[in-house]
C-alpha cells in the first residue's frame, strides 16, 4: 500500500507540475463528421462542433473520407432441407468524400460550410465482416444467407419517405451551412449556441438528400476540468421543411441530436476520444418488422452510436480517425470508418 500511495503522490505531482508548465489544455474537440445512417444522412445532423473560441480571422479547411457498410434483414426461415429465406431491408456499401471550410470572423463567431459526394455500391467487405464476426463469435445478423457484395436499400416507413435503391450510383450530397457563437468562456468551460441550414442539393431517388431544406439549432458546451481530460456535450433540434407543408407526401418527424464525448489528451499532439451520438430518427417503422431484442418496430428506435477515435495534431495540421457503430438499438450502420485531414490558416498571428 505504501508503494501505491507513493506512486499516486508522484503521479499527482507530475500532473500539477505539467499543468503549471503548460499553462493551457491540450483539448482538441469531439470527433467531427456527419452521421452516415441513411434515414439520418439525407437530413441535416450536427457534426460535433466544439464550443471553444477560435482565432481572429483564421480559416480551416478539411477533407474526409467515410467507408460505410450496412445490413439488416428480417423473416429468416429455414425449411426442412436447410434452405434459408428472408427479406433484406439494407444491404450495401458506401464511400463518402466530404470537404468543408470554416472561418472565424471573430474569436467568438465562426461560420462553416460542409459538402460531400456519395457513392453507393455492392462493396467488397462482406467476407471480411463475416470472418470478423465468426472469429469473435459475434452474430452475423443473417448476412451469411444472402448474396455477398449486393446492393439493396428498402426502408419502408409510415412517414411517406421513399428510401429505395438497388443500383450503384454516385451523386453530390447536400450542402450544410452553420454558424457558432461562443457566448461564455472561462479557463475550463466554454458555452456556445449553434444554428444551421441545409441546402437540398442532394436527391432522394439517389439517397443523397431528402430534397427539402432543413434548419437546426442547438447548444454546445466544453468542459476541461484538468489538462489530461475533456468532456464535450451537445444538444439540438433539426426540422425539415417538408414537415411544415400540409398534405405533403413526406412528413418526417423533428429530430433530436445529442452527443457526449470524453477525451483523454495526455500529449499536445495526441488524443484518445470515446463519443456517444444519440439521435432520434425522422421515421417510424412498421409493426410487422420488430427489433430483434427490443420488440419495437425497426427504424423507430433512437440511434445510440458509439465512436472510438484518435486525433493527431501538429502545429496547424490535424489528422482524425474513428470507428462507429450502434450495438444497442441497431439504428445505425454496421460499420463506419472515418479518416479526416484538417489544416488551419491563421490570417492574423
């Protein structure tokens, strides 16, 4: 016990000494990126913006790539001859190239624009995922009974939103505009409000957009209790314009967006981040397609995604990588992998 106490004293002294020497924190923000689950991707969702003030007259631009794999089936039935049949609802692979720019006009006022190009195709990862699941004794969800590397998205819902695709395609997605105002900041706390507007440049028939504008508003907060650890919190509401049109064929629900992110940032150039994305879906599924475990209709449960990622930062260059999935309610893609490069240009140093 004496050795443990001695180690704790040394570690605490080291932390306090490091805090004194550095005089600042090494927080790098939550994991940035749009959610790629089809019922949410065609609408606006907050990409996880940090609340901290920026630099006067600085510009940041980024390039990011997503690799997405999704599969959902129902009504699996095995006859006496061992033949298995079922209904696929989601079976595809997708690649997304995202790019964007943000500009700090003042330290507490920041503007941003995000856009993306989306490819849907049959893919090549089915065998890899099946073998991964078999290795760790994870369920395959029935994907092993269907044709590999196929493309089919058929998300039936009560909201009149036709989400169907059975052929590969490539299209330009929506353009997202956002503005952030940091209205309070102290050494360990930053609070901000954010607003957003989606320009509907994507197309519903290609599942790259809903075809209607969206608007969103939210609150974000950063907490930096000490130099080694940071917490990020975000909450917001997204409303699509087709909800406001009476007698319209599509009528999505207003969507709640929330994140809770924990960052371990022991080094100036490195952070480990675990993030929870909680979002309600804009659609309600049918009762004849219940969730495997929850019993409620599929495509009706909130998304509870878990993201695990790293951020590397050197001077004004940033690299981000994360892995994302929803193992709780299955209201997300099977796998989403993200790689992002970001560069900040300081106009006034």
